[in-house]
């Protein structure tokens, strides 16, 4: 039973690692895009999804993308990014 659990843990770790690599790669793609083009893509995303990527991007690239988005969409995404760690225990 322990061997099966260990194998399952390894499989899950590999899947988590692959998912993280995919997210990192896609984040890098968005950072490399022209901000105006990335803003168009991000405007089509659900705000929660867009906030996940923008929160991972370097601040300069994220700022340029947000600046190219309609103000109400950029605001919604900014609120999500600002509040995502609000419930994390402080101590």
C-alpha cells in the first residue's frame, strides 16, 4: 500500500510540475507580446483567469497590459490581484 501511495505522490508531483511549467511558459509568452496585443487577449479572459497571469508577470509588463485595457476591466483585475492574499494568516 505504501508503494502505491508513493507512486501516486510522484505522479501528482510530476503533473503539478508540468502544469507549473505550462503556466510559466504562457506567462513568458504574454510578457513577450506587444502590450496592446496582450491587452486584447486579456480583455477576453475571465477576470480571475487574467489576474492569475498578470500577478505572475513582471510588474512593468503587467502595467503595460493593464494600461491597454478598458479601465473597468483593468480595475476589476487589479482588485482581484490586490485581494487574493487578504485572507492569508498574518502570524
